[in-house]
C-alpha cells in the first residue's frame, strides 16, 4: 500500500462547515457508539471533532494520507483530545486490537472492494461490537460529483444487507435527509455539477437539513439521500 496516498476529492473542505448536518447524524449514530472507537478513513479528523465532547477510553483514527495525519495531530493536540491516536496507513496494515465501535463515515463508498473491507474490519470488533457505515444513498443518484470525488457506488437497504459478512448481522438501517434527496436528484438530472459551491452547501445545510430533521421522523427514516447501516458482531 502507498504510504504517501493523497486523497483525490476536495469535498472535505466544502462540507467542513456543514454544522447542522454533522449535528444531525451525530444524534442518530451516538446511541450505537461505544467507549473504544476505530475511525477508518478519518480524513481531516472531522468525525473525531463531531464527537469532541465524548469521553472515550480509546479513539484511533486510520488515515492513509500523511498530510491529513499531520494536520490531525496538530488539531487534536490544540483541542486537547484525550486517548486519541492516529495511524497513517490502511486497516490491513494495523496490528489487530479490538474495539467497541468501528466507524465508516462517508468512507465505504470510496473503497472498491467494500465487502472485503467490512469483513476485515470485523476482525477488529469486540463480540457485541458495532460497525457503523454512513454513506450516500441510491445508485440512481450517482452523479458527476460522486465520480469526481472517487465514489464507487451509493447504497440502499439491499446493498447494505449484501455488504454484511457471515460473522455480522445488519442490526439496523435507516435513511436521513429526505429534503436533501431532491437537491441530489436536481443535480443528477438538471445541474449535472461535479463540484457544488459553498453557497449551495450552505443552503442545503441551513435550510434542507433543518427541514429533513422535521420530515424524516414522519417518514420513519425510510427515505433520504444518506443511509446508515449498523452492523453487529
């Protein structure tokens, strides 16, 4: 594996300030997050920062891009995050240790062989532990933007089930951001943009995400542009 891997997308900066969205998905995954966490594909450390005020016994971030790792080290140090470490590399290169929770937040869609990835991840999971996958939903929404930032696919309930190896069960799956679905559909059919701008992201985060938080419960979380899968060992 390339120790000097560079991330090809730039959506991390675009979505950096999507505070409403991050707060929303945080509330939905937090009940499933344990005291020891492995954060796969940590990027610039956004997920750790979303969970900044949680006291973990152990939180390890895996990230193959060394530039991101250096930036995370500095940021985490400034924030005074406790029990947090960074591994520069890939999951298969890490010595085996067990975690309560393994996170793939906007990561699994970037991995070509996703089934082998989650099968490997299950080896790092304690009995009763959970793997949480949050990814863009619905292959029919796959757009130029997805391709530009290195997505191989989007997911639905069926593909989440197909992703599950024999030693795991898909304990829970649900959709988020029903209002944002229509923005993604418009981009796919009309705008065909490979690069949303900051203003578009701000409108989505400040208007559509807030609408989704109201609408999603009425739809029983069965519709949206993002899907969450909770796998249990």
